[in-house]
């Protein structure tokens, strides 16, 4: 593989993309056509900030947490390790202890072989409450998952979100790793500078190292 080639690990934002149950559907349309304006097409989007590949700002689940515009963008750019935990219903210390994570700052977890992105998954891998302390011990400050959330759909306590946040670990969700081999990469997954937001869509890409 060309070491300079970028691998797109983002979900395409389409008008039929599966969204969190009850959340705002994604929609793109032309608000003005070139025929109407005489010069250009102008599009508009309606979306939840948690649709498709996105980051959660701590404010998403903590009234006093950082908002998107307050985040350190360096968290979302740099070396990352992709690890395959496909088949695990839950992931925490027990499932990750067998992997070499020394020196890893960004951990991206492949939890499935892919899914139909037009459907919100009926079932997906979630994370144990001990995930935060374990990742902090390893020096990891970003956790990425190919699932739509680190907590279950019906969770009200958001235990995994809080465990990660309490231990300085930031969250990247809905990445696409079905065609990505485990290994070391450079991650680029910058959030938009949305003032006051609780999350942001990202265009997440990997560059293979070495």
C-alpha cells in the first residue's frame, strides 16, 4: 500500500443514512439551483451533529463539559492503532488486556465486519465501565469505535461515556473499519469548529505508517 495514500474511514452522509432512533434525519438538498441564481448551485444540510462519523464533546453528556469549540484539535490528529475485537458484546479491561497497547495514544476498535449504513443497527458492541481507567493507565486519550455509541441505545446513565471522560479519553464514533487491517496508522479526524456544540461530524481518514 502507498504509505501516502489516505484511507477514508468515514460514513458517507446520504439522505438514507441510518440515524439514532428519534434523532434528526440527515438531509441534503439544493436550496437554489444554478438555473435559479444564474450562476451557482447552493446546497443546504439538516442534520444531528451525531449522524455518521462524529466526535462527542464532553458537553454531550456533562452540562459542565467542554464544548466542541473548546476541544484541543491535537487530540484528533496523530498516531493511532487499529485493533480487532469483532464478536465482543462488550469491551473493557478484560477484552483489551491481551493487546499490546504500550505507547498508543489513539485506539480505534473494529467491532464488526461492517453493516448496512442505511439502517441503525439493532445490536452493537458497547463498553464496560472499567474502560476509562484502563485506557488512562495505557496513556490513551482517544477511543474510536465503528459502533454508533460507546453506550447502549437505552442507557440513561451513560456509564462508558462518563468513564472515558473522567479519565481524559475523548470519543470518536461511527468510523468505518471493515476494510482496514489491524495495525498502526496516522489518524486525522478533525471536528468542525461549531460554537457551543455537543458534537461534530468529522471526515476521518487513516494514513498507513512505515
